[in-house]
C-alpha cells in the first residue's frame, strides 16, 4: 500500500509539474470529468428538488375536502380563478376572510383586501411588460405585495392571490370552498403504478449511463503523449508496474481536479437555474441541494473509476525504455465475450416479461442491472464493430484514405469518442418506444371535438347566460357563441332516489347537441344517447315520464330552502344525440326556455361554447379576458380531444429536461475530446501540410474520421435500442410497435450533435495546420 501511495503521489506531481503539456492534459481531463460530475451532482439533487416541490404543492393545497365546514372567525372563502396566457398557466385565487384568524396561504404575509392582490415576481414582471394589456384587463387588481418562495413551485411560476367579497361556497361552475387551513389535513399516499415506476428507473439509467461513459473516456485524454513521457521513467529505473501506477496517479490528479471543476459547473448552473425555464418548468436554486450520501458516492467513485480505467487501458500498452510499443499489429478483438453482456442483460429482464401492472412491482435490481448490461454491451460491441468494418475499407479520395488509415491505426480511440453518443441514442430509442407504446394507457378521450368549438366558459352564477352570450358575440376573435344551461330534476322534493339531467337552450343551441325533428320554443326532448349505460338509462326514465311532477334541482333547493315544481309536458319527443355533440355524453332532457316554470333560470348553471376565428391574433386571450369581465369566477377552458395522466406527463417532461442536459454534455464532451485529438496530431497535421497536402483535404479527413464511427455507432445503437424497447414493452404487457419516425429522429439528433461538434472544431484545426507546428524543444 505504501508503494501504491508513493507511485500515485508521484503521478499526481508529474501531472501538475510536467510543464505546459502536463497542464493542458490535466485541464482537458478536468473539464471532461467536470462536465460529467456536474450532471451527476444534478442527478443527486433531483430527489431533494422533487421533495421540495411536493412540499410546496402540499402546503398550498386548498381543497376543503368537505362542504360542511362551518363559518367561524378562523375560516376563509377561496375561489379558483386559474387562467392561461399564451399557453402558460396562471394560478389564481380569490380570498375572502370570514374572521380575524383566517388562515394565510404559504408565502403570503397579509391577506389582500378587496381590489388588491399579491403576485409572484414573474407575474409582476409580466403584468408590467408591453403586450400584456389583455392580461392586465383580466386581472384588474392593485398589486400590494409579492408571494414568497415558500408559496411558489418555481421562480418563473405565474400566480396571484386577490381579495374579494360576497363569495358563496358551492361546487358547481367555479369551485368556491370554505377553508380552516391550507394543506391536506388527511394526506393519502398515491397508489403506485408499476409501469410508471419501471419507466422512472429506466429513465434514470438511460440518462446516467452516457455520463459514466464520458467520464471513463475523459480520464484517457492525452494518453499517447503521456505514454511517451512514461518511457523516460523506464530509463531511470522504474518497472512496468510502477509506470502503470504513475499513469494512474496522473489520471487521479485530473479526476480530482475534475471534481472541483464539476462542483464549480454545478454551483454555477444551480445559481442560473432560477432564471431558466425548461418545458414550462422552473426551479429555485435552493431546491437543487444534492443528497449528501450520493455526493460522497460521486466523490469516491469518480477518482476510483479514473484509476481503474487507466490501469485497464495500460494493459494493452508496452512502455519500454526506448519508446512505446503501440502501433504494432494488435490481435483482433474477440466477439464472444462482448455478446455475453447484452445477453446477460436480456436474461435479467426476461423473467419480468408479461408482468404489466397486474402482477406486482417490477424487481428494481433486475431492471437496473438488465438495462445497464444492455447499454454497456453497446460500449463493448462498438470497438469490435468499428475495427471489423474499417479493416475492410480501402481506396478512395485522398481525404478518405487518410481517415481510413488513421481509423485502422486507432480504431479503439475512435470508438471511445462515439461510445457516449451510441449509449445515449440506444437508451433514447428504447425510452421513445416505451413511452409511445404505453401512451394510450395514460391518455383518454375527452369526447370534445375541437373542430366544433375551441373554447367553453363555465359561469359561476345563475341567470347571467343571456348577457354573457351577447357579450361574447361582440368579443374580438369570437365567430359564434352557443349558450346552454344545465341542472337536475328529481322525482321527490327532497333527497330523490333518482335524478336526471336537463339541458336548457334555444332551438339553435339544442341542435348543437342532438338532431331535432322540429323545434319551437316550449318543446321538450329526451336525449337518445347510445353510449348511456343501460342501468342508468332505466333509472332516469322513471323521472322523465311525460306528464309526471318533478322538482328542479331538489338537492340544491334543500340547501337554499326553496324547490321549484315542474309538471313535465305530455309530449316528450326523442332526439338522437349527435356524435360531434358540444356536450360530452349528454343524457336526460333537452328543454327550450319557455317550457320551464318561472324562476328556473336562477337554479341553472350556464355554459358558453365559443367558436373562434383563428386568424385573429390572440383570439383565445380576448375570449378569456371577456370571460373575466363578464364573471370574475367564470372558468374558461380550451377544448382538447384527449387528456393525459399528470404523473405520466410529469415523467415525460422530466425525461425531456434530462435529455437536454445529456445532449449538452454530449456536445461539450465531444468537443473537448475532438480538441484533445487534434492537439495530439498537431505535428502530423503540420507535416502533411508541409508536404503539400491541402487544408481542404485534411479538413475532410477529420470529418470522415468522425462520420464513419458515428454511422456505425448509430446503427448499433438503433439495433440495441429497438431490442431494449421491445423487451420493455413486453414487460409492460404492451404490443410491440416501432415508431420509425421517432427512431430516425433520435439517431438524427445524435448525428446533428456530432456534426455541430465537428464544425466547431474546424477553426482550431485550421490554426493547428501551420508549419510552426513542427517546432519542438
């Protein structure tokens, strides 16, 4: 151990005292390792970040979970007034305290009075910006303060709390609750979904594996020059084992400096995180606190991996007193043991094939181990594939011959540079297949037809429908406004056993719901919907018998102390529901206004369907602003044919954010690797230029040296990614299908990154191709 320590320490000293060459190599290694360490530290911070966001979400939870909370001096009335601004969500709440002890929302020091509001810093900046006139008209309250960090999910979140008067608790239309405290008093753990857990595990493995590959490649920067320096040590008496340990010490120095550089990168990125928004998500820098245990693991693993990788790499190099034996004929790489890695990965995943979500949790160790082995198999197979292909390549243009000969001499180095891209693309293809395959399980049809109407506005009060329809008809960007109101009828005055829905509108509006044989004011129709459950249909028909006496909205009437009796007409004609009805699965009675008794309008909730003129700029914003002007508690929403699970959407968003970070790491690391390779070949490039080789030829040769390995790497990555994706789909008990457009886009993204790196490396290449590069000391 003493000998090991002495030799490693000697290597560390050589790294920092070896002149400019030593410093350049250490810095290149530190930057390469530092980029990987920064992403690893970001990953270790993810659990704390998610927990911090969950704490904020739970703390500001404002559902009362009960409509029987009595009024007291410690209660608060709260109305939800969420809106959107150019596809960005704006969280809004109206608050009315009912006593001096009313609870405060997180991040708010004082409840705003009527006409006042406290806002998030991002919303304050937005409201004061040019072009936000429609939003200012929609939120016409005076700003008296800002919401603290403890009440926001991120620094870019748009949110406000405004003061109000006259709120009444109800559940129809906009939700208005009476609260004694913010937060869920009885939190219930969410039921775990085995498929989502599986997807989460695979996402973490796929995103972190390229990082490990890049760190392993970074510690080998400058290997050829280092080995030539080590030959001098053999002249002064060191043996081969001591030489390897000294080389490991140099790598250790670069990795330790890389830990420092990575920490600086992480802290810099952490501080900048507050001003960045990725896919609509933002995070406070304080959320990005790495988990201490995982930080220690990174600090120990990275230097240890640097030493281990260097020792393994030195096994294939003979450092002798008179030089380095590297260019002698190497034995051909063997294939059999390289195939064992992916086969072992498939063997670990095979027992879970067909599990789906109905056979318990997936074994996390088998999932992580199996996916790791398959991706590691890419790094093992790629050097063999590159060597096997380039050894068969022959003549062509001069630039092609230069590139092929270089690849034949150092196919392992070329494969190392591409390994990270190949692993990232293989994982991305597998995840893309998995997400596309299970998307239908987390996506459901809403029954809405965006071609029939683009927006709907739920009004909070009663009896405002006619005025609202007229106001929307005059709103810029609105072509048509269809007004409908809805309620319930029961067979008894109080607590009816069966209730049926009624939809009220004029003949033009009702024709948007069903195909009416003929219609005039005073008619009543029964909605014939083939999608209505037979048992439910039998129940409501007992209420809808022609000529019977019913009560309109009896449950609500009991609360208010009044009921409205209505004798159904003797004739109720059937009306088949349209497949493209504005309402989702309508049932019950379709009623024209004059068929109802007087005073009924005050018991119905109104809804306005809007057809927009998409050619008008900000048509949706004009409609939302008009809705807020008509009714501050109105709830406008956009029609969508489908909706997805929030947990699935969050996981997919996390994947995209992680993929952006990994692609940035890939590009930066490849650029550092390319610059290091060019630096090592400076004298060779200068010699070729001195003998008359054109710069264009040398530039094309560098491009070919990158293009051939990346093409092979992307082919291998596609094969492994498709295999892994198919296995994961089989594990989730989902039919295997390949979205070739996504596969090509993933491979294309990898190719674009490499092309961009190659283009960025051309200016340094041109600077290196000078006769001065032949000078030596």
